[in-house]
């Protein structure tokens, strides 16, 4: 009966809450929180737990009579209207109510955390601070994380991989503020959405956010979560504590109607030793506070808790897991709390306050000198809902790829930068390789033994590599302490100082004795903290200076290492984590098995074909084509020379040792490996040449290959702007065996047309991440992805399409020739001078694709009417089969956007967008490096940004496009460290960079020289001559533009001398460039004269070239010794006269 009385006391408290909600509604009619009075306020639901009712019958009257007796014994004047049994046993058998289905892996609990992160930085300048916060939360891996003081503004969000952000940013902030203030929100793990619908409940007030989680499988299962932030007592916004708690209390009254609630936040209130509940409640255990200080906001908090019938978790967990929630050199306090109603206290466990300094050590997170550890600790707990059973739990087993050949996991990565010279030279390895060669020389039953032989070869190589080479295994581990967010300057000394700082911090926090001793401990902590921060800054500056010196040296001595170091500067490439997939019916799933199955389904469909669709006409055509090729090869006239005889013999001769050596020398280094995990650097070892040569001959002479060569791993790369949850939003990179690629290179060079008989049925697998693979699926259509032979085979297959379109004679006339189509790999452009002609070509293309079982990407297929601006767009509807093709005004072909009016403004705008991204990457490297010399900065700009801005400029580069020039000015300002108001003649004169339009005009001259040299039968040469001949009649031609440039540079006679006797290309381009530079210097001097603020500058600067102060580079040990370009530039360009 005592338990029942406690239950009834809680129920009465809930009634009081509802009454107070009504009173609050009357007192504050204009409150933004709308409180709705229950329609049937006089009726209430009572739940009796642990009732010893043993009646075996199902009589409702009997149960009602029993409940009425309980109410009478409790002296309650209630009348039972409807009584229902909802739990426990009947006849000794559990007859529990139906329970909601909780799918995936929630394990009937939610792990919850709260953190005042003191600003979630979203700007590039604060990448390290944001990364620290991301690393901490990713390491903790909680289901729900409440965040306060996010400092986000407007529509900014927190982007954390694996989580979704639901926030409430402050709506009223100063217009001059460089960042937001306050702000709260929740980070919710993606797999929570498998079981719950998550929506916003209330965010009408700044710094308070309510959300609710509702089970997808039982609408009665709900949870309310609230995160809030109350500004400090002396805030510039004033003391709004009373208003804040009134609003929060009204919301609790409104939402705590039978639904569990959970509050967390930074209340800036110190409650001291006072308890947070009435003494009359014996079911709530008293808390054991560690912060004995109390402030005014603490009184507000305690009053709120008593009125809301809630209590805090702080002080109620294990004593060794409790701690101060705010720790800094300025002091310590408990101001962050987790709060639950009295009745929900038993459903919360594992409450803990974790210091950020502890987390940094536990998860081995290394710090940057410009990052300050957040002062607030992280509060964590677990909320149980064990009354809901989890059934149909889905397995999360990930299919890890394993190298079945050698027994090593595919995730083993070898360090190929340090390959020992004597590798594969040990006695054991030499004997094993010779044994493999002997096995291949015995050709008996070689078809069935080739897989075993190749497995032995790969195992032998892997055993030797494991013994003599360094390697890293990327297997997943549950040990989070192995996580290493590395900083290159981190060392044992910094680690020791961090441990000492953490030790003094804990001594200071735990001491409860004499005030003078506590002050001494506090001073010790401050001293260690300052010592660690100072040493961290010194080590980072030292490393940055050494890296600067090293990169400067490698710029000329080792270009390959130079670019490797430059790429390490960032920005880092973020790998897409595929944790969700789009389903066929339009929904989404986070289940790993469904994700893998969906990816396999989509890519198997993409690479499959129905061989039954091949008609007799196609088969006959292929047979005739093979017969014709064989006849041509057999009819080679021996008298035509030794070369033809050599070609004929080479087709079926054994592969020579020299062929193998040449193929091995031609492989590219630093490339990804295939399923057998053998890098190209290994294959080039001289000790392996003989065994590979014998392997290739065995495969070639017997028409067989190991099955592993027919297994590819498809690495998906997300396309720009696409949905990562859609498997077809990725660009596929196929990783095949490197040994097989060398073999294909030999065959491709020989042009063996019968290669299709040498490959067994191909298979592929999609690689979603480093440790996640789908099941294998067959590839029944298309050419082999990633194979050297693929382009050749595809070109041979599609070659018959060209005559089909040309024979229609519907193309466009270029001189005496007609051009109907352009073909580059699988990109096809067909063109006609009339709408009807183009439609005829489309019909012919559709028939050919249908006959040859080819498919067309309709989304990328468009029609563009190229015309003058005075001509209206064609109104014809173009059809491809039963599909209507879109009529567009611009189209991207081979990376270049072509406009319908042949106006290159749109083209350069697209190039400008891409160039801006490249410049952003350069800027990131510049700031990450801390400093960069002129030569290095210029080299990176010329190698990464300029090629984008000048792409195809040999065609469009005659005019000057100011947006491209402004982008180059931006790059110069970044290097000099000056603002946008710095005078252009000064910044361009000091750096001496060549303007973009000068480079593009030089590119036009280079193309003109090249066109003059190529044979006359080439299509581009014919087009060039046609354009040259019509230049007398039309003004706007490419040849006239070239003529204008060369005339301006004094090369008018060279323009008309296009024969082989003209001057060399390098001499012509050099003359044009020198003349353009001379003309530009004259314009630059005139600009100096027209700008009065540069009257001092023009007295010390007369030539357009780089200034010596930018070229000075001093090897430094600290970054503060480096030359300051901004200071020098500002001094040179200040106003005033030199006396």
C-alpha cells in the first residue's frame, strides 16, 4: 500500500501541474507558448502497478469491483468508469500487452549527452576548433547530444557526419556581431530515425528547444527532450531568469501529460548544498553536490524544480563519475544540469560528468596551438525504456573483404616508399618463385591449375612483403583509445605536459579542505596549463617554419615530393559515409544489409544485359566482321616489307621477355591496387620479371586467366550536388588486378581482336567504404571497367555507327567536306544544318543502338540550336525513339560549356566558378602553411588555378574577360595580405604576374602554329583552312582574331606564311609574349600616372616585374622571423612624397 500511496502522490502532483498551467494561461494571455486546456479535465487515467489481482476469469465486472475496493481503501472519492487490465500474468503465464517493434540496434535505451560547446565554429579560420569538437563527439558516439551556446546565426547548422542537426538559433543579435550568440539544438544520430519520428515541438523562444521522439511502430510511445540556455547574471541582455523559468515551467505543464520528458542545459545557476525536492517525498534520493557555492540563479533553478516536480541528475550518480561542469583557470562550478521528473528518475542510469581534458587524453586527440579547450564538461547518461521489447533485430554484420588468395586482409596497405632492394631475393622466395615457374611449364591440365598457381604466386609475394616491408592494417576496432587525430608536431613532451595538466586539474577539483591549500592547487593548475599552452605554440611554430623551409627546398630539388607535401596542406577530402540508402518505394533505410543489397541490385542491373535480345542480324554482322579481319590478316603481302611480316607474326607469337619488361616499365606508380593487393611498384622489381613473363605466356598460349583477374572492386565517388543516398549518384572507379592490367597492356599494344574468347565471365563488387563490400555480382554487358583494352574494344564496337550517320548526308558543310558527327570515347555529337536532317540522324542512331543492344543516357542527351542572336530558336520537337529530347541554350561538352549564340561569356563564367574553387584550395594551403614564399605560391597558382581559367582559351581567348582578371587580383591580394581597396597597379606591379588575357592570346598563337603543322587530311586542319578562307568575307572569325594579335605584335607577314619554311613555333610565341608584355607595361605606367595616391610608389617602381622583397626567403626556425609582405607593401604604397 505504501507504493500505491507514492504513485497516487505523483498523480496528484500531475493534477497540480495542470491547474497551475491554467492559472498561468490566465495570468499571461499574450504568452507565445499556447496552452490548451484538456477537453475532459474532470476525467483522469490512473495506473496501478504491482497489483496482486489473481482472478482467473476475464470478467470486467470483477476487475472493476476490485479497483473500486482499492479506491475505497485509499479514501479516494473517485468513481471508476472504465477498467482495463494492461499487464502481468494470468494463470502463471505472462500476458503482456503488444509492444512496439524497435528495429535496428537501439537495445531499448538511448544514450544522451549535453555539452555547452562554447561556439560551434563554422568559418574556415576556425577549422581546428570545429574539428576538436567534432572529434570529441564522434568519439563519444551518443544517440542524442544536446548543444547549447552553438553561436550559430540565421540558418546556419552543425554538419557532423552520422548526425542530423535540429537547432534554434537566436533570432535577435547585433547587426555588427561577427558571429551569433547563444543558440541551442540537438544532434541526433542517423540510426535513431530508424525507430523514431523526430520533430520539433516548440522553439518559439530563443535558447529553448523542445523536440519529441515518437516510435514508428507504436504511436503511444513518445519522449520529449528539451535543451536550453540561460545567460549569466551579468549578461548584457539583462536578468531574464524569472521570465525564462516561467516560460519553461509553462511548457513542462503543457507537455508532461503522461509523456516522459528530459531536460538538459546550461542554467548558469549554482544551487549549493540545498536539495531540489520537498522533504515529503521519500522516493527521491537526496543528491550529494560537489559545488557548495550558491548564487541567485541557483535559487531560481531550485524553485523551478520544485514547481515542476523535477530533479537534477547531478550529484545522484556514482561519486567518482561526478565532477564540476565548468572548469577554467578562472574557477570551477556546476552550472550545467540534466533534469528529469521524479517518476522518470529510475529510468536513467550511468550519469557522468566528463572533463574535456580527460576526453582529449582518453581518445588521443591532439591539439593545435590556436585551439582553446572548451571550459564546459560533457554530461552523459543512458535513458532506458525496457518495457518496450526489441524484436526482429537486424544484423549489422559488415561484409569485410578478405584476400582469399593470401589470407591477408585487403585492407592491408603497404608502405611503397621504402621498398628494400633485396626484397624477393631470399632463398625461400627464390625457390618458391622457381617452383611456380616449373608448375607453369608443365602444361598438363593447366586450365584447372591456373587459379592455384596464381594463389601460390600472390601468397609468396605477400609473405615476402609482410616480412620486409612496413604496412598498416585498416581493420575496424572498438578500442576508441586507438583513435589518433594526429598533429605532426605532437611529441612525448607535449603528451607528458598534458597529463600533468590534467593531474593538477583533478587535484584542484577534488580538494575540499583548507582554503589556502586549495588556492595553491589552483595556482599549480594555472601554471601547468600556461606551460602546456606555451609549449604547444612553440612546437607548432617550429614545425611550421621547418615545413616552410623544406617545401621551399623541394620546389626545385624534388618536384614529386614538393607536390606531396603541398597536398598535405589541405583542404582535406572528406570521404562520404554511406549510412543510408534510397529504397525503391521512395523511403530510406539505415540498415547495413539493406544498404549493401540495394547497392548490389543497382549496379548489377547497370552492368547486366540480356543476351537473348541479340538478334540474328547483329550476330551475323559480328561474324562477318571477324571473318573480314581474319582475311585481311591472312592476305598481308609479304613483299610489302619486313614491318608487315612482323605485325602478322606478332599476333599469335608468344609474348617476348622484352614485351613484358616494357609493359612493366610503363605502369604508373602510386595507383590503387586491385583485389590481389599488389602495388605496381612491387611488379617492377627485377626479381619478378621472369615469373610474370611465364605467367603471361601461360595465359596467352592457353587462352585462360586466373579468376581473380576477372574480379573488380568498384569504388564509388559522389558526383557534385548529388544525393549520397542514391547509389546511381556516384561515378564508378573500377579497381582491377594490377597484374592483369599489365597483361592487358601487352594485348592492347598488339591489338589482339580475339581477346573476347580469353576472358571468363566477369564479376564486380561495389566498394562502399574501406571495410564494406557488397556481395559479388556478374557483369554480362559492356566493356571491362578499368581495363587497358576497354577503350580499344569499345572503339571497334562503335566504329560501325559512323558510316550509318555519314551516309545520310545530313551534316554541315565545312569547305568541300561534310561533318555529321564527332565521337570522343562514349560522348557523341551529331550535327545538321536543318531540323529535319537532325531528326533523321537521331532516328538512325536510335535504330543502331537498338540493333546493337546499346542504351543512351536520356538525362544527358539534349539538343542545342546554334544561331545568331537575331534568329529565333527552332520550334521543332526532337524525338529519340519515344523519348522527347530537351532543347537547351547551353551544353557542356568535354568540360567546356558551349552557348547557343557562340558567346563565350557563359563559358568563362563556368570556368570562373571552377577557378574560384581552385583558388579557395590554394588559399587554404597558404593559411595552413602559416607563410609561403613567392616562388612556391606562384608555382601552385600557375599549376592549379591558371590551367582552369585558361581551359580551351586557344578558342575563346581573344577578348579580355574582367571576371577572370579579378580572380587573379584576388589571389595576389591574398598573398600580399592586403584588402580589396589596395590599388591594382601596385599589387600587380609588385608581383609581376602576367594578366590572364595575355596568356589566353598566347595560347591562340600556339594553336595557330600547331594547326599549320598537322597533315591536311585531318579534320581540324580542314576546319582551320575553311575558317582562314572565309575570313575575307566575315569579320567574326577565329583566324581574324589571330591575325589581329599577330599584327599588333608586328608579325603580320608571318600570319600569311603558313608553310613549313616559317619561323619555329617557340620563336613566334616568344615574340608575341614579349610584345604583349611591352604593351601591358605601357598601360600599367599610364595607370600609375592616373592614380594620385601612387605618386610615391611610381618614384621607386619603374618596371613591371616582381619586386626583390617578395623574392627574399630566409630559412627560419620560428615563423616570426619570416618576411612580412603586407608590411613592406603597405610601406611602399603609403601616401606622401619622398624628399
